[in-house]
C-alpha cells in the first residue's frame, strides 16, 4: 500500500498544476494510504500560509471526502518509535523534518511513496514512485 506524499494531497486542489496527475494516481494505484504525518504537514502548511482554523477545518473535511471517494486509507503511524527513527533519517540523510517523518511512516508501512520529491531517493529501502510514472 504505497503512501502518498503531501504534495499529492495539495495537488488534489483543482487549481494545482499537478491536479490531473494526482487524480490519475488516486484512480490507478491500488490500495493507497495517507499517513497521519502527511495530514499533520498539510495542516501545518495551511496554518503557516495564514489560513484560519475554520479554513483549515474546511480543507481537511474536503480532503477527507476525496480520500473516501477514491478509497485512500488513512493510517496512524505516530509513535515514540517513529519519532526516534525520524530523527535518525533527518540527520543521516539530511531530510527536512516533515520529509523524514513521512519517509519513516512509509518505511513502517509499504516502503513505497508516491512523490516527485527526490529527497526520498536518499533513503535506502524506500522506493519513490514519481507522479509522472503512475
């Protein structure tokens, strides 16, 4: 069950340049998952862009509807073990905080991530599936 990266979540917005690719991924890749770490980054980015709590809530509800519509499963991965391993990945492979969280979630689940972010290529054992190759 490949994990979708936060960029795929943002691309579900019809105004995003990668919107068609994101929808194709949801239609064509079976058994996709979205870990809680992706949802946490999505929320944090919206808040950092000045969205109000009400706007973030609406965005999350809309996202939930799309995920349900396409059968994307939400998965809880946050744990002490995940956070310890996340710091190892962040330091060893020079990943950002959220990339290391999401990479750790993907390693705990299916070891695959749908993303155009090449930073994930630095993590041994993690297979990145570019949006354009789906």
